[in-house]
C-alpha cells in the first residue's frame, strides 16, 4: 500500500475523503496532507492508483499503459514544477502516422502529408498554404467538428482523415460534435511532424504509477483501492469530500445519464523488437474497427526483444473515459453542476466530475487551482490578528 495504513484521527475521522486516485484526486491528497497537515482517506474503485494514467510491467516485462497511451505535454511551468517533485523525465516527442489510401502519412496534416498523398512537390510554407487554400471550403460560422476541418483543408482531406475516425471514436458524425474536438488537431504548412508542439514534452522517467506512488507516500494519506464510494459514503466520517468520479453518478442520475464515451483496449505482446515506425498509427478508415495502435517502447525508450502494442476499439459501453463535447450534453452537465454548487461539503474536480475533455496537464492545473481555493478559504477563516486580540 502507498501512504499510511491508517491516517484517521483518534476519533476515527478524516479531514477529507477523496474519491478517485487519478491526477485530480492524488494531487489534492498530496497538497492537503503536505500543506495543511490534513488527514486524508483516498479511495479508488479500481485495484490501483493513477486513474487512467496507470502503467505497469506486463508478463513480458514491458511497461505499458492499461488504459491506452498517455503522452505528457504542457506549456505550463507551474505544472512541470509541481510534478517534478515526484519524478524525473525522459524527453519524448510523440509522432503519429495515419493509414490513408494504403500509405502511412503524418497527422496532423503537414506539407509532407500533402506531397506524399497527392504526389506533389510543395517546397515552402507559402506553397502549402496556397494549396490548402485552393482545397479549403470556407465556413462562415465554425460551430462543429466538421466545420473546423472542412474550412481548413476541404472535404476530401476531411473525409480521408477525420470523418471515419471521428464516427468510430465518438459514435457521432463530426457535424454533431463541438468544434473543440477536431480543433485539437492543427493543420500545418511546414514539415513539423510532431503530434504536439508544447514547450515541455516528456514521459515520467520511471512511469506514471511510480510518480503517483511518490506523490502519495505521506503519513497523513491513507490509500484504499478496490473501494467504491457508493459502498462507503455512509460509513466514512470525513469533514469534506472531494469527488473526481462521474458527476451524474454522484447524484444517482437524477436528471438522467450524462453520456461518456468508452473504449476497449486490446493489449498484445509481439515477438519482434519494434512493430511500427512511430508511437501511434491512426486508422481513420471506417472499414477498420479500431481507431489506433500504439507501441509503448517508442514512448518509454525501453529496450527488449519483444514489444507491446494496444489497439483501441471505441465503445458505448464500459468505463467512462471521454465526456462527449456537444451542446445538449453541456446543458445536462450544467444542471448537474448547479446541483454540485449547492451541495455543501463536496468539491467536484477532474475530467469526469467537471465533464471536460481535458488532458493530464490541464487536470493538474485544475487540481492545483482547486487547492489554492481551499487554501484561500482556510486563510480567510483563520481569526485575524485584530480579532484575536
Ligand atoms: P481519472 O484518471 O479518470 O481518475 C478518476 C478515478 O476515479 C478513476 O481511477 C476511477 O476509478 C475513480 N472513481 C470514479 N468513481 C468512483 C467511485 N464511485 N468510487 C471510487 N473511485 C471512483 N491526456 C494527456 O495529457 N495525454 C495523453 O496522451 C492522453 N491520452 C489519453 C488516452 C486515453 C485512452 C484516455 C481515456 C485519456 C487520455 N488522456 C491523455 C487524458 C487523461 O487520461 C486525463 O486527463 C486524466 O487521467 C484525468 O485525470 P482525473 O483524475 O480527472 O480522472
Ligand atoms: N481525429 C481524427 N483523425 C485523426 C486524429 C484525430 O478524426 O487521425 C479527431 C477525432 O475526432 C479525435 C479528435 O480528433 O477524437 C481528437 O484527437 P486526439 O488524438 O487529441 O484524441 P485523444 O488522444 O484525446 O483520444
């Protein structure tokens, strides 16, 4: 077990019960225990810490991610400084190829993609920009995930790279999804083939789970895995709850189910040193049932004669992984959020509880901001020097 066997006070009470040991829950546990001396009980219904970022060595000794490939990238110094207390880093820039018309070409679409796919010889940014402009179909008001792409690259490239992938990933056509989803993927006129351009791109040197273990190794943090909030919510005595699970579940689906998208992961270990040229290969074709294959040795730099890959099969059923960004879901979320705001003694934080399609670094930022709010409230509640006289 990470953390203490028993962190409750002598009266059996905790200051905080934190639900979910992913980034949001673990960071708040660490901050509250180390900065406020709070007694924290951190639970997760899964048999491990780390949430969706959990990694472990499989039987072949390959470090893989149980819930699909997690690549860390951020522009925030604050986030890097915070996490660097618990891990060293291995520089890693993620690259992705998409299988289109039988070729593997860079995604995000860049000048190389255009040249390889259409047999062109575009030499400069200006030439690539002019070419894209000749294909683009300008959209007056960009609202949907279809608009974003068609406006930038036109319908043919949209259909080849985005429509099939998005329909598989979300079970919805891009025209039914908020523009923010495909806007995650830029279009480039240069030959930069990195998936991300953030200032900091690196993997935790010993993996995510090791980083979480260090974060939670504190005498005032008690970690209990394999424990569902629903089974302990009446039994645990805590002054405050921090909840990082699905918000609709907390309120017993009072207004109906909030849609989340799930995935099935098929992990395979192959008797070859490397399986594919880059960390992830995307399969946008509707004829292929999975969306992408990722190979961990690219991410981790691990040397071994065998390799582990993961296929991602999108699914409506299963663990909630992605909030689904579209107006009607946001409206339903807002009703739950109003209820959450009115609920005394509970703080909702994290990707599932705030229904936001956030990357890891954004969740770290959100958790640190939540701690600052708790901290300011505590400072305000302290009797002032004048009042104390
Ligand atoms: P989670 O990690 O989901 O943690 C919430 C925890 O709460 C879970 O462990 C859950 O078991 C627990 N829980 C829920 N309900 C209960 C309950 N009732 N009782 C007890 N425990 C409960 N981000 C990136 O930055 N880069 C990437 O490359 C990247 N790749 C991703 C790939 C996939 C396939 C997915 C799904 C996500 C990816 N992300 C990536 C996003 C990243 O996973 C999230 O931003 C981050 O893990 C969110 O942290 P969290 O603490 O909010 O939630
Ligand atoms: N996308 C796509 N084709 C691709 C890559 C991405 O259509 O080759 C779209 C798809 O809708 C996807 C979204 O862009 O869900 C965001 O992609 P990202 O790789 O950021 O997804 P994540 O890693 O969060 O699953």
